[in-house]
C-alpha cells in the first residue's frame, strides 16, 4: 500500500461541532477545534465483540517509535487487526490521544487520524505516509477537517496514551467531504459490530531542540559543535560550520578541499564571514574573508537525533558577484517549524569564484576553470550528504533552491554530472528560461563558453603584471576584486541588458553542455523541478512607478535593460529586439501614446516571462518524467517602496521562508496569510516534491499541452501564460534566435 503524509494547513478554530448522544448522555465535542473530542471512540461506541489490534511499530502499552511522532518523521507506524464478525462491510480507524486528567480543564482527546469506509477485505495499514485506501476517506484531525496522519506532538515530558481504535461496521457510511467527528460518530450508531483498541505512549522531548543545541554537542566529521536556540526555542540553529578548507594561498582558484578538523567543542553560534565581494552591499554588513566556506543549519530535531527530516539547501542570488547565506530573509526558522531542515551557505563569487584562464584550466586536471563557485555548491551538498543526519536530516531527501543567481546555480547543478544523486528536487526562483529566449543571455542564468571565459580572464588579470599563478595567488583579495563588478559587453541580447563578466562556464566538466544541448540529449539530472518568475522583474515595473521612471535623470545600472515608459522608447526597443517581427509585435501590443506604451511594455515583458518558462518546461520534461510545477508571483511587499517596486525581483523570498519577522516592514494579516500558504507549499515541495496538500489551493502540475501557470501571491490560482496569438508570436520569435 502506498503511504503519504498530508500536511495541509487549515484554520483549527471553527464553529462548534454538533452535539452527539453517547450512551444516553449528552457528550460535547471539544470546543473550538475540529481536531479534538471529549471522549475516546471505544467509550463512545461500546461493542461486546472485540477486535485484536497490533502494530509492527510498537506493542500494547509500549512507546511509539520517534519516527511516528511529529518530533520525528511523522510516519504512520502501521496497523493490523483481526477480521470482523460476519456481516462486516467496512472498517473505521481512529487514533486519539488522551489530554489532561479526567475532570480537568484540558481533559478530552486529540484526534490524530480518522479514516472511514475502509473495505471489509482490508485488515492492515502499512507503515509509512498514509494514503486513504481505495473507497476510504479521511475525516478530521488536529491538522484540519480532511487530513491524513498527524503524529503525536506532546508538549510536556509526561507519557501520554494514544489509542489506535478499529471499528467494524455492518454498513458503508454515506459520508464524504469534510465530515465532522460528531457526524461520523452519529452515522456509526446502530452499525457497530466490533471494536478493538491498541494503546501506545509518547512524550515530548526532555528539552526543546533549541535549548538542547546550546549544551548537547553534535558530532560531524571534523569535530563536535554546539548551536543555539532560535527565536522559537523548539528550533536549533547552527551557524558558521566549515564545509571546506579555507580557499586561500595555493587553494585559491581550486576545487574546494576537505574541511579541517578542530579540537574540543566548537561554538557554532555566529555566521561566518561573507566571501569577498566589491561594495559589500550584498554582504549585509558582515566582515569579508576568503575563509568564508561555511554553512548554517536550522532544525527542529534534537541534537544527534535519529530523525530523518527532509532537507532544503538554499543558494543565494547576487549576480554571481555578491551575497551571503546569512541574509535575514533566508532565516530558516519558519520552514524548520514545518518539519524541514534548512541549510544556507556561502560560496565564492566574482573573480575569486569564476575566473578562468588557460593556466588554471591546465593545472586543474580536467582542462577546465571558472566554476569554483559551483564547485563550492557541490562541496556543500556533499557535506550535507555526509553530515546532515546528525541534525535530524535525511541525506536521501535533499531539495536545492535559490533565487536569481541562486536559481541559475540550481539550473547548472541540475545539469551537472558532479551533482548527480546529491538532491532529488530543484526550486528555481527567477529564471528558468527557454534556451532561445534572448533574455536568458543577460540574466543570472547566463553562461560563457570556456574559450570566451579564458580570454576574458586573461584580459582581466593582465593589469596586475604578474608572471605566474603563484604570484597571482599572493595578491591581496582586496586588490583582485576591485573593479570586478563589471559586465560582459560582448554578449548581444537585443537590448541594453548585459550579463556579469564573472559567471558560470560551459567547461566540459562541471557543466558539460549548454542548456539546449543538455535538454536535447536528455542528460540533465532526473529531479523534480519548481520554477517561476515575478510580476515586476525583467523589464516590467508596477504601473505606479512609471511617472518616477520618466522623471528620473539617473541612468540605469550598467547591464540592466531600460524600461520603455515612452512611446519612442517602446518602438525603438521593439525594432532593436524583434527586427523583422517588430511590426507584428507592435500590432499585438499596440500603443499610441506614452501611457499605453508603458502598459504594453509591462504586458509584453510579463507574457515573455511566463511563456518562456512554459516553453522551457517542454524541453525539460522530454527526458525527465519527474513532476514540474511553475508559478508567477504577484504580491508586492508593503511599505514606502510598494508603489515603485511592486512584486519585484526577490520579493517572494520572505514569504517562502515565512521570515517576515526578520524584516522591518508594515506586515498585514494578509501578508502573514500569504506567507503561511507559500511556506506550506515550499515545505511540501521539500518533503515530497509536490506543493499540494489538503487545505491549500490546488497547484496543477506543469503540462506541455496546457499553457498555464500558477499565480501565487495576490491570488492562488492557475492562469494562462498569455493569449493564444501572443503565445504563438513568442514561440516564432524564439525559433528565430540561436539556442543557448
């Protein structure tokens, strides 16, 4: 039997349930929650005939395995029962936990599983994530009105009894949909043939994970370390753990070496330095150092736990020139509270992460250079594979994700044979693009050929007048990064958009082939994928920002495409980008004045974004049957810049991480609702590769036959990528462009 964990989130505070009559007395359900009841089912519906109930996970009166609780993997422990009496037509399984002492204010039960209309020939439920058997339905539990197994989650260290009850009925109940526990009990009356009960016990941990992290050392391959508590004391945080040796001296511009061991117990309570980057804006005020290859972990598991929670490894953006895994937006506490182990880390950027020269290629042993930042990503994933179990993580359930250049890294790792089997799902937040889309050439998913990268690298280091790599490695990093935040003007994009000079390389080793060649040959890693874009990025801006853009005299940052907010700009840009197709473009997106031009510029940019990602999916799924989900983010962060920035590049990040409280913004109840939905989607993706669960708006899987995308943010619904005639235009435009 296939088993499945459902983690749909629904509000537990609902209208009071109907009163029910139990053995002649009036018994009320627990007030204010669909997941509680006043008494056990075996007491509410007594029967003279008893079923024998057993479990492969525990014995009568024994302790439930940790894996069967929400402190572990939340896996159903399995259940077997004896055959019901003659006339049995269905079974019901209900798991209830006893709360306070009888007669106390918190007396009653918590409901952890309600499964009704199980076929009469079914006498077991296998261990694992629970899926309702054919014909059966889920009723309420503490996770919502229609939810699967919710393991125990005792809030104290006392042993609480949990009753696994099986009821044999002489009927199939005429119930479906959101069935209240009261209605279920009422429908069963007069039809009970036999009842069985198996009691197991569970208790909360003696210390919350965050509290324990500061005094119980965790052993990793290089030594022991302690962490600290998050804002939520149930979450443990470990910061600044080295995953590779410092890439200094002779290790500069080499694949990362094994991390160094330490003596005693290391305090992993502060973030490591950011990797060297010009300006420092994206370093978030952290000190910078080449000794920067560290990672950070958020987990709800006890130190040294044997739990196996799914793992999310996050890769920051920053145009491959800056960034840090310590950014407050990436705080992993919100996702960790939903059962995920979150890892962020630093990787080399700019000239130190992506310099290529013929000499570096020659000494590498692979005739390749320029992908040291990607090699850092791979080293971090390898460290996770070897060590994450000590933090309650499952090394076989790793998802990678990132935004902007982080999404670019996700894409390259998803094509790299060096990353095979290091993760099972990918999340790219801006921009998975069709390889013939000209936007791909300057966005953070852009790449260089090895020859071009070596020529550019040779030209870059010529100013230092060094005679050898040894001399180059002796230069201070402050000298090397000066002026490295530059663009590659040699790339024609059909606009003023230009990629950063230092970016990944198709080197034949780390990244063997281009996007197009990889997808055509079907050699990408066979992983599940989630990809999407934002409403106000890649040339689109909120309409409320147009007057300010028109009035501005500040030139756009080098490499950024200009936003067309006047008719003249719009028409000139169309002719430059579309050439012989420009007239058709202007008919499909017509404008006769400046305001119309600004609106049509936005419409075209957003259409291109959605269509390009949908077209990317047609190639990705040719040789990969793993599910794909795509999205389009539309919600603007509140505050003084809301009108000028809208749903800008990266605005979805704090909602995905549910890290709103780490940012000083005037958050509303609606923002928090959106963050709860978004982080639940992401937690589900990380747990099972599918964002969907009961209680969440349905997010359809990608289809190459249905040109639609899931809107996330202001609404949660599937929308068309564009009108059919505009979709057809962009497809023909892409076909006229060279493949990348």
